[in-house]
């Protein structure tokens, strides 16, 4: 979950590294550090954001054309200068930055302490850098061999950049579990956790695979496996533009990404929904369509917001394709003994494509012989490379930690999958299929219509910005929307919020309702409309405040709710996409009014690459 960046070349490293850290700060922002190599290695570290590190290095020696930098999301050890990366070995031979977790660090640390090593931090990373030095000194080995021996001893996940004082014009990069990409320039190389720090320098990249070690000099890159097999680097071109990772005049990335949803949704279905609305072509699923059509069960695996999208996928696939679906948290799936048959389909969903629990679940499913496919946003990330087939969402870069456009595009992909499988199985009529695909094409303009009413949501936010508890209710397709709305609010405003199926309110949550409790109800006109109205009356009878997300023109809703936000009318299956937008904006405005850091909320990071 940390962000790492390295540079070796002809230019001064510091400006490249510090700017790279700023681009990676969404991956972690507890502390930051930088190492610059110019005859000697100068290390500067600071608790807090990258801006604090910039202040810390003012007036210091920041010369050098080789270096590495790190922004931390704390795992082992509290945020502090001592625990910040880079870490240096006791003898000063090795300097290292690390994204991941060394699970067996404790017995390794004990062994090193018995051999005279004294530790300055609480981190697992300092254990690793000293382990490398231990092998290097004990066996009179090359730095490369010492690194390989150490990596054979560790259990866990890592993305590493390493330097050695005896080879100061060389960087070593290694990967297992945690993502790492190398950018290729003109006699220079860039190393990073993802492509965002690289795009302004080059579009030619190499994605390191698990157990790969890159030995990087200013004019040469050698790629090997950890067990010393030579490998041929696979160079890919980035499909990314620098403007996509900048704020573009918006106050926050989150707000920008909310307002990008008309375009991201369009990009998700563009070229996939046939112009005559009679079919949907998801090219990434072509070779596994027979397995999808024959599947007796589909298991969706995801975490966080992607799990909410998966829950909507369950409703959609069961409704349209009539295939039983289970939705599993990746973190639970990997640690129990799930029943997986060879004719099952496993569908993994992840914005980043690097979610550690989801990747571990994929491995379990593949070993059981199931067909594993992915839905992902980041091209070239680990999940697309690990699965047999899949669909990209084409949401574009999402920098704000709280997911917005990634969620709605995941839901759009799941909707298209459910419709096309249903059409091919004839479990949905052609007439219903075409009506829904026509409605899909209208969604971007309908989102634009919702966004024009942003100020209306800001006014509602002003009423409730000081409240510390919220409930969100929905039925059917709108229950996962309630869960996602509650998650957005708690993530960025630190308000306690819970989502419930509206029918479950009487089974406990109703005890919380009083005149201070706002209840957000997704109450659009569908088969549950009368029942949701009854739920709202039960809330009002207990003096609760109701914020209703309703269908445009619903006059009855104005008589029932304290605040009503209207949505354009669409197919019930597509209401979740529209209903999500005002909930994102409501959470955003409440968080801003409370003075919260919207893009980088406390304790969170964008890409969860560790357990």
C-alpha cells in the first residue's frame, strides 16, 4: 500500500523522485523519505506528508543522479521518522525501500540480533535490509546474490528498490505480490509502484512479475528470476495521459472523478453495445463465454467498494442470466475451505488490479481448476495478468482514495455481462434486452443532469455536516447502493454510517432512530416503492430525518421526506448507477464542511496490497 519510486540516469534525481512521491501519495501518507546517491548515500526522512519532507530537505545536499523515495502507509511500527523509509543496513552497505509485508520478520530479526545487529526501527523492512547485508558480508558475495539469498528466506509480499554502496551506479528492483513497474527512457530508468510517476517521462514500461529481479544501470537493464534464470523483458506502451492524473481545476481529485463519470461510463460501454442495441460485445470474454453460459455457479470475489459492485452483480446475473451467484470478501475466501468445482466461474473485481486478498483468492480458485476472469480498471496490473480472461472498465486513473467512478464503471460492466449472458441463454427476452441497452446509452447524459444539481446536495450537506451517525436504506438493487453510500460517508468524513436493507430496519436499527438521526433512503419507483414508503413512514413516526433519493416527478415523496433529490427515470437495473452519484456528492460536501482531507482520508490508502 506504500508508494515507491526510483531513478537512475543522467538527470538530477531529486526533482523526479519528489514529484513521483506526490503522484503516489494516495498509496500512503504517514511518512516519507528519500535517498540520494552521489559518492555517498544521503537519506532524509520525515513524518507526515511529502510536503513535510520537502521542507525537511531544504538547504541539504540533494545532489545525485541515482536515488529512491518512499511514501508510507504504516504496517509494522507507528508513523515516525525512525520507521519511515528508506532503511539502511547496520554497516551502511545497503539502502532499501519496500512496499509489502515480511511475515516472518520476527524470527529473522531474532537471528540477526544474535549475530550482533541492533535495530533502530520497529519495521519489518529494516530486518530485510540487514538480512541482505548479513548474507553479503558472511559469504563474500556480490550484492545481487546476497539479495537473492535474502529473498529466498523471507515469507510475505514485497516491491523493493535496493542500492549497494559498492555498486553506487546500480539499482536493484524485486517484486513478489506488491506491484512494480519500470519505465524506460533515454539512458535512464524510472521505477515505481504504478505508472503515475512515470507517464510524464516515458510511455515504455516493463511490469515486473512475481519473483523477478531487475538489475538496473544507467544504460542497461538485466532481468532475472530470483532463482537466477535470465528473462526477456516485455516492453509495453502506457495508455495514459498526464492530464488524467492532475486535478484539472477541481478542488479535489474526488470531485473531479465524480464529475468525470459521464465520460467514464461512456468509455465503459462505447464499442461494446451494438449500434442496433441487439447485442453486447465484451471482447475480453470471448474465449470464456462457453464457460459462462454453462456455469452452474458464479462466485464473485472482491473487497470494499468492489464488493458492493459484486453484490449488485449477484442481483443482476441472477435476474437476467439465472445463474446462482455468491459474493465473497477476498479476505474471507482465502482463509476458509471454499467449495470450488471445475465448472464454476470465479469473477474477481478490483479497481487497482493489485488487491492482495483478491489475488490470493484467484490463486486458490485456479488451483481448484475453476475458470477465473477479472474486472479491473488498471491496464497491465496483476489481476488481468493472473486471470484467463476479463473486462477492463476504462474508468481512467482514480487518484482519490475513496472510489467513485471505478464503482459505477464496475457496475456498468456487470450489467452488460448479465444482459449478454441472459440474451444468449434466452433467460431475458430480446425486447427487454434492447430496452435496457437503449437505457444504457442514455446514462451519461442522465448523470450530467444529476451533476447540474450539485448545489442542491451542498445545501442538504450543510444541514447534516455536524451529525455523527447516519443510516442508509434501500431494497433490491438499491440495497448495495445504500451500503456504498454509507461507506463513502464514513471513509471521507469519519461519520459513523451503516447501510441496511430497508426491510431489516425493524430488526434492530430502528432502535437508533430519533430526531437527531438522518436516514438516507433510496426510494425510486420500482416494485418495492410501496414498501419503501412504509419504511419511511416508520422513520418519520419516530421523528427521524429522511433524505430521499427519488424518481423525477414523484410528488408523493415530497410529502413524506424532509429532503428529496430527484433522479431521471431509467431501467430499474440502471438506477444504482444514477443513485450512487448524489450519495457520492453528499458525502463529499459533508466531508469538506467538516474540514476533512477528502482525497487522503486518515488511515486509508488507495491500493490495498497487504493483508
